[in-house]
């Protein structure tokens, strides 16, 4: 990955975590899946961000998430930062076992270019501070963030498209 963009990627990541924290504290909601588009050949490499459209659970959610790839492909973004809350997306996609709480809470930040990617996992748990007041509205709920985990992956080889049977003439 182009190290010249690393500072910008770090700023996008910090902003995403800060926004998620603020939204969770204010409303208990999380941001929709979001893609930040970068282009390394511009003086100002941050192009834009796009989020999913409103969607219903299941296949509509999958279609909304898939549509996030359209704008980056049209503008030929050279680097993407994709952000989503893991448990919320698992629920939206109606994955098996999400109702049993088998998917942990956490913000996922995927930093990717055409050759490699890094996944950063920001685990969290929701804390409550219920007062002795019997009215549940008086309870405070806030996120408590765990230690960030990085999972770097480098592509080892590019696929040979000419060798693929569906693409050969």
C-alpha cells in the first residue's frame, strides 16, 4: 500500500471510531456500512464517502452492501477504507445464529488497495450504569472499547484472467 496515504487512512479510521462512539452514546445506533474513496494521484487524495441506502433485513441488505462497490469502480479509486459494525451487519444480513448473540460487537475498518488489505478490529461492549431509580430511562448506556487488533494480508499473486475458461476466446 502507498505509505503516503497512511496518515489519511489513520484519520479516517479515527473519525469513524469517534463517530461510532458518539452515535452509540446518543442513540444506541450505529452508522450504516460506509466506503471512503481515496485516489493517490490527486493533490487532495480523499475523493468522497458513500453509505448504504436504507435497507430491509436479508437479501435487500446484501444488495445494498454490494452496491457500495459501484462508485469506487466508476471513479477508479486506488484505495478504499470500508467501515461497518460487525454484529449489526450480521443481523442485517440475517446470518445464522445472530439472534443468539454469536457475533461480537465491534467496528471493522478495512483498508484496501488493489494488491493488499489490512483489517482493523475495534471490539466494544455496551456498558450500563443503571441507577437505583426503577425507571429504565435513567440508565446510562455507553460503549467500552477494547484493544485494536490488526490483521494484515498481502496478495501473493495476481490471477491470470486469460487462463480462466470463461474469459478465454
